[in-house]
């Protein structure tokens, strides 16, 4: 029997409310209407904050989860401040291939633990829009060498809370070791770069 969406959500929300707090912190500084989240798996939390989110994943459990639209909407509605009647779209696809998302149509692109999302999905992000990316799979480092992006904020975390800061941004993304970061290096390692000052995640503005 297929697992219920509720059960899958409980498994996903292992650190209860952590992703909700993350997206709330981002939503406090990024006024995004439309969000694209490739490699989302079951992470529904952007919909607790943003009115229209397109989720993309190849995993069939993600497809089964999002197919239970009634339960998905019920989970969203349990979160204080959730947008009324949020649009939740799931696309069962490989994000390295062409997605059914128009160019420059989204305000926020999310890349969390899902590989080089920024490399493939940036065309969907409007110029002036924001990439939220964490460092672990190397995609933050990839964005840091991508001329389409400039660092616009860092997500700092303490005691399970998250906040976005734009102070002293030039002190971030400095590799601990004297290496030259290239796309080839990141593809080879598939890992993040060690930085002298770390952040939970980074916000980059698309500048071109
Ligand atoms: C480690 S999980 C992270 C899930 C979610 N972003 C989170 O932080 O909770 C990585 C997810 O990315 C998906 N993924 C990886 N590469 C993908 C690709 N090329 N296209 C679509 N989904 C992909 C996997 O199927 C998996 O569900």
C-alpha cells in the first residue's frame, strides 16, 4: 500500500519546523510570488510561506506525496501565516533537462542538497530574482563563480532559528585552502568548499 502523504511528511519534518523557519526567514527579506524548487523530495515548507511553488523531483515517493493534493493543502493550512489557496505544482522530471517552466518566470529558485540546480535552472529565474542555495553539494560554490549571480545575503542559524543578514558579505565564500574554484573541480568532487566563515545557506541575486 502506498504510504500516506501525512506519514511521508512526518518523516520529512524530522527537525520539526526547521525548514518552515528557514523559509520564513527568507520570505521576510525576499518578496517572492513564484518559487521553483528542483530536487525538492518531500520538502513542502516553501508553500508555508510563498503563494506559488513549483516542485520538481525524479523520486516517485515525491510524486506520490504531491499527488495527494488534499492532504498537501491540509498540511500547508496547519501553518500559521500560510498563504490562502496556495498554488502547489509538482513536476516529475529531471531538472537537468528542459522543464515546463517559462524563462525568467520565477522570483526565487531553491537549491538545497540536490546537486547543481543553479547550473541547470537559472534560466527560469528572472533577473533580479533570488537563488537560495546551501553549500553541501557544491551548488553555493558553483553560484559563487557564476557571473549571473552576486551574493546578496547569508542565512545564519543559531539554536534552530534562522535569520538573513547582508552585513559583511565580503567576508563569506573565502576558501580555507588556497584553491581555484572551477566548475570542473566542483563536478569532480560533487562537494561543497570549506570556507573560513560559514553560513547555513546563501542568497544570490541574479544580475544578468
Ligand atoms: C537529498 S534530497 C534533498 C531534498 C530536499 N531538497 C531537502 O533538502 O529536503 C535530494 C533530492 O534531489 C532529487 N534530485 C537529485 N537530482 C535530481 C535531478 N537531476 N532531477 C530531479 N530531482 C533530482 C532526488 O531525487 C532527491 O529527492
